[in-house]
C-alpha cells in the first residue's frame, strides 16, 4: 500500500472515530458511509473501515443500537 493511501485510511479512521463520539445516536453504518464520501473511499476501503469497527471497537456503541 502506498504511503498516500495509508495516510488517507488513517485520516478516515480518525474522522470516523471522532464522528461516532460526537454523534452517539448515529448508526455505525451511516457514520462509515459519511466517512467514505468525505474521504472519497473505494468500496474496499469502506469495507476496511467496517472491519475496523468490528475488530477494534473504535467508539462505544450508542444505547439505541
């Protein structure tokens, strides 16, 4: 993976984490979709973000999920 792509993923992951913490009522899927649009992520990169949520538990789940 190129350094540029790695940096893009890292920035998207940071943004996603901040978004989930700032908007706890937002669904994780919606947060990933918004992050993907903001960072112009490919479907593979979007899937990677979803896996990070599942594997790493970035932000605490909201009580409504």
